């Protein structure tokens, strides 16, 4: 994926508790770290979250994001991530309000909008996410801070431009790439579509 042109490796962690699926842990992150020449972007879909944050920081994560529902004290979890030397991200499910940002946007380095419900790959993009992305962009711009706006779920060549026009600057693509035989070509197609959005805006 790095050779194909990926800027980040998005690393999904699921615990069979916060979400129904069960995936990889810190040991796998640690194993890919020596060959990852781009940052590892860890998305924690686990509850509780604080206990495992230091493990992923030690394993090589450079960005760690979590869901506000998975933390008893969101401010404390954000501080914990940053204290470990990582960028801190807050993740919003389709039905999670952006109001969580109101009191912690000064501690957030990344806002991740889920355009599917978390837990499984291959889901279809939820159209109402576009309005949420626009609102997140408005909040980020009003903060005056350099905060990434990432979108995850159902991203493909057919919709990446509209997601970018809504204000996203970072895109997670799973099945759009891994579902293709020529993954480098899939990445190129996503970039070409993204370029169209830049030209149009």
C-alpha cells in the first residue's frame, strides 16, 4: 500500500465489545512499524479506551483516535494520547453529535467522521455524513487550529470528490482498494477523482 502511494496506514482496532467485530492489537502494529515508512493512524473502536492507548503508542502509532462514547473522561483521554507523543483524534459515528468538540477542540489534532456505522468493512456510504462533514469543517475553521478532517466508511472513486468538497482532507479507503486486483491503480483512481474536486473548488 505504501508503494501504491498511501500517505497513512489506517489501523482499525475492534474489541468485540464496543463494536461486534474483533480485529488486531498492539503486537500487529508493532510488527508492521519497521516497514511502515508512513505514519500509522490507529482508530480505536474499543471500550474502555485509556488502558490500551499507551500500548499502541509504544507499538508505533503516530495518530490515535477514539470514540467519545468509549471514554469516561474525553479530555483526559485526549491528554493521555498527546502525553504519549501521538496526535489525538476524536471519532464521530453517524448518530454521534459533534457537540463533543465544544469543550475539547483545543486538544484535538484530528476529527474522524464515520460515514458508516463502525464494526465492519464494505458498508455503503451514509449520505447524511456529507452535512456532518460540512459542519465539522466549519467548527475546525472557526477554531483557527490545524486539525485534520478524516472520513472513513464507503469511500470510493464515485464519492471521494463530493466528500472532499464538503471539507474533508484525509480519506480512509478499505474495500475500494483491497477489493481491486490492481491496488496501485485503485489508489491512482482515487487521487484522480480527488484532483477533480480540487479543480472544481
